[in-house]
């Protein structure tokens, strides 16, 4: 307004006509006004000129010549400057927020990725007027105190002069044993009722019965007393069985060589009752489809682990079970029946994999088709010899059978001593191992002494011995002792000096 009055006054003095007053809208836009910008726009442009690297617009004098298009260029520069100012305010505010968030986690600012901090000093000087927004009004967690950084891990103290290094662990390569070990085995025998499973377990070496089923009153065997009352040899709950096994583990001097569990299906029923009572379920099926048997499998694994402790203490394990006929869905042909123990599939799979000897006991027999007309040929007649056969190799009718001893596929169980075939197989295996180790020991002695069995020598362990001493030792030692003696002799150098 003041500028317009000045122009009118100059026009009157010069005698010319005063310039026409322009509309207000045109004055606000800056179009058609000499100077091409308002005072406010010129001030903003001057402030942002260092950042935009352009010369700010200035007000022209009254006598300056008109330059068409200059006012449009200056107006675009002013609007561009305002936009750049807003942009850099936002960027610096975001940078402040990022610094606040990074400080919460104790992270350093990566200047290689920070668009603001990577500018040169001259560029930062041009933007010092573009101050960021205050942090107090941000919605970021600027008021939260930063998390303290973790203290650095101190370096290990230097080892003092003269200190010895840690001792190297002793090698166990010299204790490697080769050959068969005379360790107790895990047995499981299953078959129909009355075939003689309990009698087979009673004929085992010095057995102790856990009569879970209560089927051994008429057999002369030792039974574990669960309670001091008539019928106390039969456990009522699963805790009685585990307490008996733990008692045997805690007292290894009991003198029994075999533990007989009669039977596995009765023991499984106690385990199911135990887990249902513990978890508040009505029965094993109340867990849901198949889940109850998985819960019971945990207890079965724990029990097998305790039985392994008895095996390590020199006690053989014999488990007896009843068999049942189950239809097998044959994918290669017609379905047929086969013998399986009366156990859940999960339970049976775990126990079968755990055992060393898995045998099916049955009477020798079969069936024969009748001769005659068509009606008679459709029928068959069964026959049996009365001999009890234990099957140790699998076939179509008995898929679950195995044996880790050198025994034939079928064995006949005698009436007086049904355990005799297993005892003979164990003795033969042990004798073969002892004989092999003894021969190897004598060969090593001949290598050391050069064939002179009267000479004395010192072993690698520093023991003075001779062939006579070693011969007496092999006569009364088992396979494990002989294996250690053989390992010591192999590491002993020969007394014979090779000829040059």
C-alpha cells in the first residue's frame, strides 16, 4: 500500500498519469507488481538463498526497465524455497526421533547410512537455520531414559611366568575291548495261556519273581514280598513294582541272578491305572484318541531305564507276556492272522526294541485238509505233537521274534529244564570268546619274548611278569579281564632286537 502511494506521488510530480491500482487478488499473487515479490516473500527467499544456491529477489527502483517473466521465475524460487524448508524440517525431526529410538537400545548411529550426518561441514553450515522441531512434542519415546549398555567382557588375565598348563585328559584308547562281553541279556517270551512261560522263567539262573499277575503259586520260586500279608506277593499298584526295582538297585548284594516279570500285560494295566489316577482321568481313553497310551509310554521308558541299571549290576531280565491273534491287513495279498502280544502297539514297540531275545512259545502242530467229497474238503483237522517250540526267527505268522545269540530259529523246550538251550548257548559263546582271547594273549607273549616262554619281561604298565604268570591268570579270568590283559601286551615292546 505504501509503495502504491509513493508511485502515485511520483506520477503527479512528473506530470504523467498515475498507474492504475491493481486488484487485491492480483496484488496478493504478486503478478504485475514491480519487484515481482512481496516483502514477506523476499525475506523468506533471502533466508533460504544459501541452501538453494540462488540469488534472492530484490525490489527494483522506479526507473528500472521491465524484464518480462522475471516475476514468474522469482515466484517459483520462493515457493521452491518454502517446500525445501518444510522438507528439511521433517527430515531433521525424523533424524531426532531415530536417535531417540537408537539410544534406547544402546546402538550407535551408522554415519554411512545416515542421510543427514553424511553431509559435509559446508553443507551443514548452510542448513544451520533449519532447526528441527522440538522433541517434547514428539510422539516418539523421547522421554524414556536410554538403556545402559552392557559392560565389556574383560580380557583374560595373562598367565604368570612359570605356570604350568592344564593337564591333558587321559586317553581311553588303551582300554578298548574287543570280543564278546559276558553281560546279562534282556529276554521277552510270549505265547498262549498254559504253554509254559512261567515254568521257563522259573528255570532261569537263580530267579526272583515279580508276580504281577499272581500266576505262580504252584511253582517253587522266590517271590518279592510287596506286603506282609497273605497274597502280598502280588502288587496292587504300579508304585509297588517301581519300589521293588529300586530296592534291588539299592542292594546289589541280594544274590539273585535273574529278575522275572510275570506278566507284561498285567504290568501295563497297572501303569494305565497309575497315570489315570495321577491325572484325574476315568480311563486311558479319556485323554483323547491315542494320547493316553503316549502318556503311559513315558512311565514304561522310565521303568526300562531302571531295569538297565539292574543289568549293569549283573542281573538278567526276563519278561513274560500273553499272546493274541490279530488280523494283518496285507497290502500284497489277502489278509491273514498272526500272533502278537496283548500289549498296546506303542508299549510293544518300545519293549521289543529294548530286548535282546524275543521268542514266541507254542505247541508244535498244524492243520490238514480232510479228504472226501466237496463238503469234507472245505474242512480241516488240527494236529499237535505236544512238543513246546520256541521260535526265535520271524515269519509271516510270528513277525516279532529275534535273538542276538548264536541259536537256531526253533528250539524245543524240555520238560525238566526248559532253560537249558539258552544256558548252553551262553556258555558256548563265553567259552569261544575266552579261548580266542587266550590264544591272542599267548601270541603276544611269544612276540615280546621271541618265543622264549621262560623269560621274564616288563609290560607297558611297569609290571614284571612271565608266560607262567600270564598262563595262570588266563585260567581263572573272564573275557573282560582277558581283553584288558591283551591290550596291555599289545602296547609292550618286544625284547628281541631286530638284526641289522
